[in-house]
């Protein structure tokens, strides 16, 4: 309804401006008529009278026709007129150029121009035509042929459109209020040089209180402090662009903007428990992995990389710890041989920290976690061990069977159940037993 009222007002304005308020002899001169050089064609051609003669009636530059006109009758555009026309039908007006005869018709006698169909300014904003007035009897031109423009006058029939939408954007979590996220732009096909039909104002329909949009520029910024990726990572923001300067009655378009909070290192690694128990056989070789512990980090990527260290002291010298880069577990590695008979348990502290730190999050205390590792060494039923890996014995040839030629010694290292002897140490004598 408002749009129609607008159109009517415009129409009236033109009738008043182009018709009633113009000098009677210049009913067709457009608003821009004084500026264009064409306006001088008549007077100059007509000689020395110059600008005094400007009121002579064969001067115009621009007509206006309202776009998207829905009336049942052809829309009146304007009137050609020459002073040589005495109203006795002695003059014939003709039209040529863009749309002449198809879109625009002229009444040969009266010079009235009409538009036969509705026009779309967004498709074509100007039509350039030529007018001629000839003597109806002789066909002789009464005036020089004159070029003029019919301008299609804008109405607000296009809503702003986000041609590049939908959008995705990203901003670091924990950003201060007012941090730039991205810019969205809506385009309005209507005439930006006339009225407010293409004057776009942005607003946010969904996404408050987290984000805001600048009404003029479409720049989206954060509007809430301490937005935490580990709590909520993805936001769906709905932005509206409305023409008529955002006023009631304006046309609107919307776009969605998916905004992801990117990660910052605001979480230290945390052990799931304060004590880890490991049971390690005393026979484990040096360099082997004897246990795994895990500190979990809520962040992602680089910010979730965990570095493990054994806190110096106590039982720490027997073990080492390294990170499994695939799952960020701490792998406890045996650094020295274990011996159940010598030491049955070890206790040491392990620290988990991030190698990539963000100094903004250090004021809330140490950015790491510690846990205790208790290792129980398991006794292994070890076989007896010979005193030497090999023995050499010298024997004379012809030595008779059964003669002792030497002895080997083996020892059982286990405490308690000895397979050989209660002393734990046994010697055996060797002799030649056969051929
Ligand atoms: C925004 O997120 C929604 C839901 O996750 C998804 O369906 C849509 O495709 C996303 N839009 C863009 C532009 O990524
Ligand atoms: Ca249009
Ligand atoms: Ca328009
Ligand atoms: Ca518009
Ligand atoms: Ca984080």
C-alpha cells in the first residue's frame, strides 16, 4: 500500500514539475533540461537571439516514465510541441529510436507520447529517441531533429539481496567484545541515486547477544566477552538487510552466517586421576614401555598437545616418560634394570603441560597438572644362571669314561622357591659319558 502511495506521489510530482509549473511553451522540459547541451540545439540553430529564445518550444532533454506501471491505459509520458504548431493540425510529429512505435507511441497531431507497456528500470533505465516536427503538407522539417531521453523512474520493487550468502566465518574464542568477524554485503537493484529505494540498513535477527552487525557497513563483530569454544562452537546468525533506510515499509532480504569459534589454548591438560598404579615385571628390558598414563586436554590441535615430564626426585631416575604423538598419552619407559630382590616399588610424580601456551590464560594459576605414579615391581621366576656363558675343558685322549674332567656352576637368583638347592648355588661335575 505504501509503495502505491509513493508511486502516486511521484506521478503527481512529475505532472506538476514537468507540466503545470513549466512555461507553457516548454511543457516537456525535464528536470535536467537546463544542464544538457541538447537543450541549446534549438536556440543556437535559430540564431542570434540566443538564450532569450530558449523559451521557444523545441527544447527538451528528458522525459520520465514510471516503471512497473500497472494502469489499464497507456502511461502518459509527455508532449512534443513546437511554436510553429498553431493548433490547426498543420504539424506532424514523429518519433524514432529505441522503442519508438513499439514501447512509445506518439499522437502525430497532438504530439502526446505514451508508453504502451510497463517498463522495468532495472532492465533498462534510459531510452534514447529522436523527435521530428514536419509540415504535414510538404513533409518539410519544421525543426531540427532532436535527440532526447526517456528516463524510467525508479520505484522500490527490489529487496536487498545477499548475493554472496550464505556465509561462513570464524573468530577466536575468548575474543574481546567488538572483535571483527566478517563483513556481509547486500545489493539492491533499485536506483541508488534517487530516494531511499536502495538505501540498505543491516540488522541482526538471530545471533544476539553473541554478535552484532553494523547497520551501515554490514560488519559483524563479537558482542559478548568470554565466548568459550569448549562450551559452544558454532553459531547460526541471521542478518537482515532492509531498504528505505530500514524504515517500515521497506523491502528486506536475509542471509545466514555460520560463525565458528576457533580454538585458543585456554585449557591446561588434566589427569583423570591423581594416582596411577603400574605393575612391572622385574625382567622388563631397559628401553621398553612399561605403562601408559593420560592427561586430557579440552582444546584441539596444537593447543591439545601434551608434554609429560617426571618431576625430579625420588623414584624418578629409573623411569622416563614420552608422548605418543597420535593419542597424546604418556608412555612410561624403563631407563634402568629392575630387580625385585633389591627394590619392590617406586613412586614418582609426573607433570603434564602444553608446549604451546597463550600467556592470556596464565593468571589463573599454573597451566599444568601433576599426578603420582606408583610402580610395583613383579617377581619373575627366573631360570638358574650359569656362572659363565661357556666353559672350556682340556681332556687327554684315552681318558676313561667316568673320569671327572671339570665342573660348571649355576645359580638361582629367585628368593624362596629354588629349583636346585636351598643354598641357591649348585656345582655339577662333568665326565666323559660315552664313546
Ligand atoms: C550452516 O550450518 C548449517 C547447520 O549446521 C548447515 O546446514 C549449513 O549448510 C551451513 N551453512 C554454510 C554456509 O556453511
Ligand atoms: Ca523493476
Ligand atoms: Ca526499481
Ligand atoms: Ca530496494
Ligand atoms: Ca580452547
